[in-house]
C-alpha cells in the first residue's frame, strides 16, 4: 500500500516523500524531519494510528503538533472514525481509495485548514460545528442513529471530519461551506 500511495503522491507532484515501516520509526523520523502532511494507516505496530496521532498532538517532545494527519484505513466503522477524530486526526480516507480521493483529502487540509484547539486532554483540529443550521440539526439526528459498528461511506466520513465544507465530494454530494479559518498557531501551546 505504501508504494501505491508513494506513486500517487509522486504523480500529484510530491517529491520529498519519507516513509517509515511502523509508528515507532515514524516518531523517530519526526525528530529530524518536519513533514507538511502525515499519511498513516490505522493498523500499525507497535503503535496504531490513533496512538501515534495522540503522541504527535500531545507529547512535549513533539516537534510539530499542528501537522495535518490523514488516516487511511480499510475500516470505516463509526467507532473508528470517532476514535481517530478524538485523537486529533485531520482527515480520514477509507481503502480502497482513488488518486482523486487521496487528492481531495490532501486538498482539504491545505485549502481549508481548521484552527487547533485545546480542550481537556484533546489537542487537535477544531471538531465543533460553527453554524447550527437545519443541515447541521439533520446531521446530528443522523449521527445519533449511527451504531458504533456501522460502516460509513466516504462522503459521510468527509462530512463528519469537515462539517463546514460544502464542496462536492467524490460522490457529488454537497456539503455546507464556510470561509477558511485564520491560519496560525495556538497561543496556548508552547
């Protein structure tokens, strides 16, 4: 899978692509290299993608807790999406995916960055919905009916991670858009 992702990234114009065989090696590499984006799998050892993300976001040794993290997984169950989102994952992409799907998630973190927040033990992209319109109320009702083991479509995953986005996703569905947040670092984070 890493070789496929590498080829897609190369095709999209990325040239400085670094790989790690596992989460531990990736943490070591982050001490000497500052990536623009991290792509990681849920299934990693010795650290899974959620544990890795928590360390990147909250460890005092983290060199860049603000780096966008796109999690890739063969699983799209709601409980996994919630765990990833609550760990601080920026975007989530379900396998199998297309080059267009990967590009859309990369584009989302570049063109529509979300401000970072610190709330309790959470540090990461803001997960709150900014505009509580009827669309958001319907989405809340829909989310309350999702069982933890329900697998979601990529368009539903995109809506969960990007509630203020109304650009068409891969399935052509519309979501709500809002102006991109101000760029900058969290003044409360050292």
